[in-house]
């Protein structure tokens, strides 16, 4: 999951208030918020679950556990369940951030593999403001993927991977991750499944069942062997197949439908990112007529 493009937080100061709230059904209706606040002040309150966010611009200040904390752009904020806290602008221009509010059960499920128990103990993060660009970039990528990605596999994988990264590096109790070996046969089985079912909707749970591995171990093993997470490998398979279909003269709309993309714009975005040209440019380069591409 590349970090380079996500490490750049917004440079411009927030200017007006705006907010978007939604829930992610794939992750147990995980509550999500993307907002800019300038004059808004959160009253003293608690959450039943965690509140985890990344500051994109400006500075947020908040009271928490008897102290006032400042979270500048590029930092990560973690509030624990049941802890009273506030939230307000730390500068006159306000702040912009992306927040996730995972329920306790969702965090327990995601961390159970780390602690080796059926329902993992709740991780405790001693620092409510974590100053690290790597985690901020990773958390922002996760938030953007949950908001925009049509792949349930990507949303599930990024959530589990990011939470595991947080717990193993920034929690008070940092569980030991057992080393992984060369599980070539398991990874080959997964690759074969993805190649054979690339047009279908595939979940992390499905892949874990096929591999007979827990989800986090599956992600670690696959990334070590292939160099990509499963969702990125699946996109690569789809784009490769799209190239073959375009070279055969199929329309762009039909290619998108046949390769598991939601529509032409979805295909085009991923196609250009991997190939360097749009599907139309690729097809024209293969000698296809532009009218035929649009029929």
C-alpha cells in the first residue's frame, strides 16, 4: 500500500465549515466523518467505541484525561471508549480532519489475531496525539478508500492492516507478531482463485477461508510473497484482462463490465494508473476504430 502520495497533508488553511458523515456497512456500519471546523466547538462527551482520526490541515485542540492536547496537520488522534473529551480549533483558521469511530467489537475482532485470543483485549494508546507521517498517511489512505473504493476487499484489508500497524507500534502493550515463512502453495492457491474469479466481488473472509489462514496472516503472507496486497493484485489482474479485451475490439463499457469494474470511469482510473494511458488510447494504439469503442 504505497504511502508516497498520501504523505502530503493539505497546506492551505481551512476557510469555511463543512462536514460529511456516513457509515460503512462492510465494516459493521463503521461511522465515518470528514470535516472542516472553524468556530464549531464539541461539548464534553464520550464515545462508546474508539475515535481515530488524521489531521489534514490546521490544528485541533481538545481536553482529554486532565490535559489539553494539540494535534497539528500530519498527526493522528486516538480517543478511547468512554473517555470524556472536547474538540475545538487550535488556530483561528480551524482544522480539517478525517475520523473513524470503530465499535469496540470491531476493534476486538480485528485485534484478536494479534493477541492470540478469540476476542482480543482492547488496545490502549498512551499518547492521544501520535506524531508520525507514516501512520497519518496510512490512516488517510484507509479513510479515502472507505469513502471512494468500490472494492470491499480493499476496504476490509486496509482497515485490518492499519489497525494492526497502530497496535503493534503505538499501543501500550505491543503484541509480538510471529514471523511468517514461505507459504508458496497457499499464496499460489489464492492467486489462482483471484485469476479465475476476477470479475466477482471478493471479500477478505472468502480468501481467508480458501487459504485456511486468519485474515491478518493472509495479508502478511500474500504481501511477502507477491509484493502487493490481494486487492491490488486483483486490480492488476482486471487491468491485464481489460487490455486483452480492448485489443480484441470490445467496447470500453463492455470491457469494464466484463472485468469487474463498476463503470468506465472506474476502469479508466485504474487502467491509466497501471498502464499509463487510458483504455481509449490503448485501444486506438492497438489499431481499433474510435467509433467501435463507443458502441
